[in-house]
């Protein structure tokens, strides 16, 4: 509050000192602001004083006496100081006490971040449809709330910025300002600033030296200037009846403010009652987050993720303990119907508890999508390639960690699509395509996993170019003609980039290999479909949760191993005819007309197998990182969902081992990290 | 006597803040009830005893004005003073809240002293 007044009084003072007639206009503007603001605050004397100064200034320049005006301004300054003394940060005042409380500051950070997410979503909606009153209203309210909270904590930079943005948005709400791309840019930038401040405050809470708030004054000036440009410009965009505009301009802005309320109330109405199950899907994108927020707010509790993870761990243990009890031979020997019935009930309840605990870690994938939406907007403007983003399946629930870990790979793929996939406008038009490109993000649930697709309608992958480059780098032999799929998969090779020119957006050849590695880390896989001239689809298949894995339990000697089932293609007992030894490449097996390397699992982990004879063993065809190989094991024991347990610090980085699990019979099995298992093979 | 207070604000963090400032007033506060909007507040008022209400104006579902109108319409709540707590409302907005039956107004952010002063005024607490 005080800061804004000071800045304005100073600027007027500076203009007086300069004594330039040309500077009278901005000075008058500043004084008009003071008058209005003082009116709003109920500081009548200050408002009158500002009016008198302005009046005097508006008189012929020959009457301007620097001294008198400056004195008047000084008087104004003192009056403002006295008036704001109440909310000035005086020493020992209780609001500081609030800021000293990590719990309250934590609440503030959390809530501000929630607002920032919805602000960003709503801004992107406004970008598409500038006349979306709900989105605009919701952004306004978010900044308003953040301002109020920051006021209590005396986070002045945050408060001032939020106040200025709120003022601009209020003008837009009252149709006095058109929502242009520039307005959205500056508001997004303000949201970014707040984001950064939240990170700083959080670091401070964690005990780090948080330092001072980042400079905000330049940004504030930019936000304020949005108002100025709009006032100067004619307002052809406005569909509002002229009297409403003049009404608001002539100081009875209050009428316009209150007038907006009944308008906004019905707009928010669909979100308010008991959420009807049919509504969310049918609603426009902007309405959905609001509905979610309104319904979620009332009944939600915030929980530390660490506590949640511990709960999940314990639930996992409970499920195992339960299954051990159930399978206990002594209990089974009792043949008691009552025991059986109670055990069945126990297992039903534990199942339910487990499902509920898992669901607590789940969150809608939409949040991730909205981050991508922001990127598409920024990049398409930066690269001058207009692009629209279509989202579907935003409500699909997925493990929180996956959502977090997926952000970078997703961003990277979309960046690539825009940079390499989408053609420049001229090329698109020449190809008979629409000027604006289309990028779609889709999420769907499929049996036991989630499928995320990123599709663009660009030029598609250039098979010949990729192949030529791969041959040049010796990744593909001269005689070999790989399938389309194999060629497309080459873009995931480390250091592979076909971009002719390295742009500052992408094309440095880092990235797609990282994308694949990251997706593999999440126990997912990635596939590409591409059609020249039509576009490219990246398909990400991911598990629903990271806490449980659907595994194939296999045995080697006396040991048990768990192969993640998503990587398993098939299983069979090899015949001697399938096997061969290729020089320099070791053992190979011919599977469906393809020669695949054989990895003997017993060699990896130095266990004595039941048999060394391949034809007496079992082959599991597994795929990892785009490569297929046969894993030789003794026997197949069963398929089981297992809870992944960390092996602890000491055994964390053993190649080929992703973790441990307690099997249904109480024995421990190692969960295989196939990439590691295969990697060891190639090194050997 | 300890006063049971109902805080009506759509921001959970703001409710905590107000609760904290209440604690700093030195007044004896009994039950501290919270509602995210007017409708929820009305539900609480139906089942819990409340001595004083602190309400925001801008809220989803049911805003402060509608809430006040409902409170005023209910015969049982005539003796429960409502204090408007708002960030920066225009004079007319506050006047309207007053004409709807609000007894007091504090502007956010506020100090424990100013909150206490206003609460004592609307609760007609005698000094001494």
C-alpha cells in the first residue's frame, strides 16, 4: 500500500522538479489515481488534497510555482504516511508474528501454489477464448486471495504485485480493458514471479538462507502500463453498453464492481451444488478445474507425502502378512469353516484398504497437461508457428510420482513436436494443411496401465534422413533394412538428432534418449507411430502406480526373480534348432524369424541353475529400451502383484536389480531391472 | 465468558490467519468454527452455537452479501453479530453489508488490537 503511494508521490515530485509542461499528463494521471485510491480508502482529506493539487497543476503553466506544488505534495505525503501508519510494518506488531510461524507460511505457500495452478489454466483458457467470464473471474479471485494472505504476512512484494494484477483484472472484468495476448503475457509473468517467490519462501522454511525477495518493481510498472495503453487506445473490442463504461470511468466505479457480482454468481453456480457425475466431461475446460476446486475444498485434508508413503509401505506389509497368514499350512490344516470365512473377510478388507491407500497417491494427469499447454503457447509464439492444443482424459488418475517425473519428458516431446514436427506456416499452407497446427494430448486408462498419447499433425518423421544418419554413425549396418518402427526408435539413441540446425528450442541431440530412460525408470514404455506428411504420435504406456508391480515370478536354482510383466512379450521352451552362437555376439535364439540375444540369468547373479542346457530351460522374451532379448530361467512359478520394497542404501545401485519383494509364500524375490540385466550382458 | 467464533472465508490459509490473530487478541475464544462459504456457514449455524461471525465478502457458492441476507432472515440469529472482514472493498460495498445487517467491519490485514476493538464493540463487552 504505502510503497505504491510513495512511488507515485515521488514520480509526481520528480515531474514538478523538472517543471516540464509535457510531463503534466502523467503527473495528472498519478494524482487521479491517488484521488481515487484515497476515495476507496475513505481518506477524504487526502482525496481532496490530491484533487486540489491536480487542479492547480492543470491551470496555465505560468502559475506553476514549483515551491507551492512541492509543498502541497509534501503535505500529501505526510497525510498518506499518517493514514497508512495503521498497516505499516511497525516493529513488534503481531502480523510479523504470523510470518514467523512456519505452519502459517506453509499454508500460504501451499494455497498460493494451488491458486497459481488454476491461474495458469484459466489464463490459457482466456488465451483461447478472451471472453470467458468465469476464467477471468477466477483469476481475479485467486490474485485477490493471494494479496490478502500476503498482506497478513507482510510479504510486500507479493502483495503489491498481486494488487496491481488484481486492479488490471478488475478493469477487464468491467470491460474497461481488453484481454490481449500482452495482458496474458504479463499476468503469466506475474504468476511466474509468485511461483519463484513461493520457492524462495519454501527454501527459507527449510532452513536455507532465503535471501531477499526478487526485484518486483519493474514487473509492477509493466502491469500498471497495461492499464495505460488500454486507456490511451480506443476500445473497439468492448461490447459493453457505453453508459456502463462512462459510469465506471467517472469514479462511480463501485457500481461496476458490485454490478459484476450477480453476474459472476450464476456463472459459478454450476460448480457449486453437489457435483453431478455427468457434468465434468461435458463442461468447457475452464469450468472443470473450478468445479474440482469447489468440491474438493470442502472435504480435503492436506497430508505430508512422506506420511502417505509410509502408510503405503505399511499397507504393503499388511497385505503380505495377510497373505502369509492365509497361506499358512497349519491354519489350512484346521479346515475350520469359521477360520476360512474370517480369513476371507480379512483379505477383502485388506484389499480395500490397499486400494484406498493407493488412490490417495493418485492425482489427475490434467495438471501435467496444463503445464504442457503453457509450453505450447509460449513456444508457438516464440517460433511463430500457431498451434492449438487439444486435451482429453485430463481426469485420468495416475500416481503422483509418475505425474511429477513425467513432466520433463513430456515437455521435451512436445518441444520436439513443435520444433521439428510442425512445419512453418508457409510449408503447412503449401501442403494443404490449416495454418494453425494441432497438438493433442490424450490420457486413457487401459487394463492395468495408463496410455498417454502426444500427437501432432506435422510433417512426420523422415525415415530416410534418420536411416542415413544412423548408417553414418554405424548404428545400422549397410545391408540391413530395418522396419519403420525400428527406424523411428533410433531417435531415442543417445546423441541422435536429425535437426539440420540447432535451434535454441531443441535439436542439440540431448533429450530423446533421456526421455526413453526416464520413461523406462517409471517402468513404462514409449512407442512411435508416424506417417509422412500427416504427423507423429508418441505413445507412453505407464503403470498406474509405482508401489506395486505386476510381475512374472521365475525361478533360477533356489532363487526367485520377478520380471515386470509389461516388458514380457512371450515365454516358451526353446528347441535346440532355435539356438545358435554368433561370433562376437554370443548366444542367439531365432524367435519369430528374428535373431535375439540370449541372457542367462544365472550368469548375471552367479547362481547355480537347475540346468545349463538351454533346451531344458525356459525363455522369457523381454523388451527394454527398444531392444528385445531372451532371458533364460529355470522355471515359471506364477504371476503375482508384488509390493516393491527398497533394498536399502547399501544395496541400492546393484545393476539389474530394481528392488525386492516379499512373495506370497513369505520368500524374498528380487525384482529385475531389465535394462540393467541386458546392459550387463552387452558389457560382458 | 469464552466466545465461540465462526470464520467464513473461502481461503483455508486466510481462516488460519484470522484464527491466529484472534488468538493474539487476548480475548477468551471458545470454539473456533470455519466455513468456506455462506452456505456452509449456514449449515454450521444450524447445528452449533456461535457468538460472533467473521465473514469475507467475495466467496464462491454463497458470497457474503447473500449470506448476510440469509442470516438477517433467520429469527434465531438476530443476536449473533456479524463482522465483515474483507481485503479492500469499496465504501458502498461495505455500506451495503452494513445495511444488510452487519454490525462491524475490519479491513484485512488487521492487527489483533483493531480486531479486539471491533469485536468488543459488536459484542458489547464492557471494559473494566
